[in-house]
């Protein structure tokens, strides 16, 4: 099957972000969306660690070690950017001041349940971070993720098997294989990654895909 790489996937998400939106970018793949916002579109990016009007990654050699996003990646700040503590940052997230959050996920269920926080393993201690605040306070949750886990198992399921970040919170899922909406009937196909067949993607999905 054909797979979008992380840059292509971030660009596909960016195409759907409307002009004038305030958007939080989560840790990992979501951070790449900053560099893919279409030219001429006015989108205000928010980072959980306290930046509003986040810009894309700096050119090589221009990194400022004190200017990073929530993933600890070097970033830039656009003209008019502001900086603030996490108390204010979480007040924005919880208070309905952010329009869209782009998050990663370990699992998404067909009813929109989201599981995206680290459980106990050798690399990460248990931590939900700010994701629970985002899914509770932001009206539109977009997920960017791989369709399969590292062992080739589906990450889109009838029901999540990991602890939930939030129930029925996801609006749309962007994977390397397809784009799917969460609809009343379950996963509804928006588009396949070019070159993929529906039956192939369905075989890689742990719940029915509705067309």
C-alpha cells in the first residue's frame, strides 16, 4: 500500500485548517503542521508550553535553544507572537479559546474515543500531559497518526483497549493510508491515500469503513 510520509501527512492536515483558526499542535507528528500551512492562510498556532503565533522550524544553524515547542523541537515565532506561563496556556485550552487541536494517537475507536497518553513501559512513565485538557476544552479534535502500530496491528478499532484520553472527542483522523471522519455509523471514508484500494485499507482497519 502507498503511505503518506510525515511531511505529506502534515500538509494534508494543514489544507483542512480554515483561515483565522486558533490551533493547538500536540507533541510529535502534529508539530510538523506548522511548516505546512498554505501560503496566504492566516492561522494562529498555539503551543502548550506557552507560545501563541508559533512559526515553523528555523533554518539550520538559526535555532534558539530557548524557543521550542511542546515536542522540544526548535521553532520560530511569527510577528506579534506572545509568550506566557502554562497556567495561562491551559486556561486558553480549557476555556474554549482554541478552535482546533491536532493531536497524535495510539488508538482511535469508531465512535471517536481517543487513547493517546503514555502508559507504563521502559521508555515513558504514565502521563496524560495536556491532551485531556485539550479534548475537554477544544471543540474540534483532528488526529494525525500511523494506521498500523509497529507490529502491524490496526490502531483504528471498534473500541480502544488503552486507557482513554477522552470519550467520543475525535472529529477526523488522518493516517498514512487514508482520511476518515467519525460519523454516527463509525469511520466514514473521506479519501484514500492515492494509489490505495479500499479493500486493502479496510483489511488494515479494526472496524468497518463506511463509504
